[in-house]
C-alpha cells in the first residue's frame, strides 16, 4: 500500500503529465481533388475512356494515387460544366488534363480565380492543360494568362529522347526526379509565356537532347497567385508515364503544394531563365574550342535590362523557326545569327 507521501507524489506526476502533454494533433483530412480530363479537340490516350464504358487510364491513376498516398481523394469528370461556383466550395484542388475550348461559364472561371487568389483553391495542369483556352473578358485573367502558356507545337513527339534538368532538386515538387535525367516523352513548347510570372522547376537540357532548339523549353513551372498556387508539368502524354513512380509522386506533391499542405515558394527566377535561354542558344550549334562556361559567366554579370531583352530575343526565335524541315529558314537564320553574335561579343568569345 502506498504511503500518503508517495500517493501524493504519484497524483502530482499524473497531473503534471496531463498539463504538459498538450493536445493531440489530428491528422488533416485528405484534400478534395476534382480532376477534369475533357477533350474538346485532340484526345490523348490517357484520357480516352473505353468504348464499353469505364474510366480512362489517367482517371483510374488519379484515384489510385490519391488513395495510395492518403493525400487526397479524387472525383473525375469529363464535363467542364460541372465546375460551378457552388461545386468549387467542395473542392480543394482542381487538376486539368484538357484540350480545346472548355464549356466553362464566365461566372465559374471568375470563381476559380477568386478562390485561387484567396488561397482556397489550388490548380494543377498536366501536359495538354496548356492546349486549352476559351474566350473570356471577365474579371481576372484569361485561362492562357492564368496558366502562363499556350501550346505552340511539339517537336518532341511521343518516344522522343530528351534530357531534363531539375532546377530546384530540394523542392518537394520536383525532388523525386534526378538533377539530370534522360526520358522519352512528348514535350510542348509554348507561346504567351511570361518568365516574370513563374518559377521554372524543370527544363529541357539541350546538351543531352538530340533534337535541339536555340531557345529554352520549360518542362515544369510553379506560380504564386495571391495566396494561391499553381503548378504545371509538361509530362503525362505517354500512357507509360502514368506508371512511373516518380511522376505519380509528383502528382501527389503538386496536389499537396497547391493545396497549401506543404511549404515552398514560387518566386520567379528570371535570371536563371535567362541562363537557360543562353545555354539553349549556345548548345544549338556547339563550337569546338569555345568556352561557353566563361561566356555565360560574363553574361550573368551584365545589365539586367539587357539580360531580360536578350532572353526575350532568344525566346522569340521560336516564332521564326521553320515549322517544317523544308520551310524557309531565312527569317530564322537572320534572327538567330544576330542574337548569337551579340551574345558572343558581350560574352567575350574569342
């Protein structure tokens, strides 16, 4: 039997433990995802539903990825008319794998932007989400300006070997990928891309990509919109990509980040984007004995206004690059040689 003193000390210990233990934090509920994979135009294999009924490959994958990770639950639809202000109140993250002019009402698109800006809704775009758009003159931005890019061709078709550089390997959004890796995937290039609005997280590395272009081609980017977040990845065209554990994990991290469950800033990286524009330009026609590293080092010290203007000159080479192998190369060659000469001269090339 405990003595009065020991009984008192035991009760004192129990009381102290109860006070200092603090509340037990409940595990947050899974995020609620609405996955839209409607095609108004070209239909990609991962979003094609079987003729006999059932879900598309990517729809099955989205549900499974959410269930396996425990990070989110996914509802799927191929009808953008289901996106209404009322429905959005029950959604934490919108995920688009879409094409064409979606039948989204002006009221619904305004509501999407209002909720994103307030930090109440995240947005994830996959592959052809940038091959999407419709007329809109309401408050906020058009869809193209919102996602920050419009499909402008895909020289790198399905199965084309590419090399990707991961620019922020410590960021959860892309940390599942190696810093540099070879892959095979269809990759879009874009018009209407504003480098000052986004942070590019992955880009094509033309030092290891056989099919070269003299301008940078971002593979993934992130954008901060008020209190809200947007993420886009170029990947996802090829059905086998949806079986890649790294891609599936990227979907998880994109949902968590845009759903504000994880940290990580999307500060625009205009200087780094300038660097990769110059790298693409110099890699297009490598020159023996030319010290590209030294040239780039000098250019990174140049006036920021010149850097911004030059990055745009390089990006604009896409608009004059021949669409077909037998197309007229004169406009491109003229613009390309002019910007290359300027870059080499200012970079101190010998």
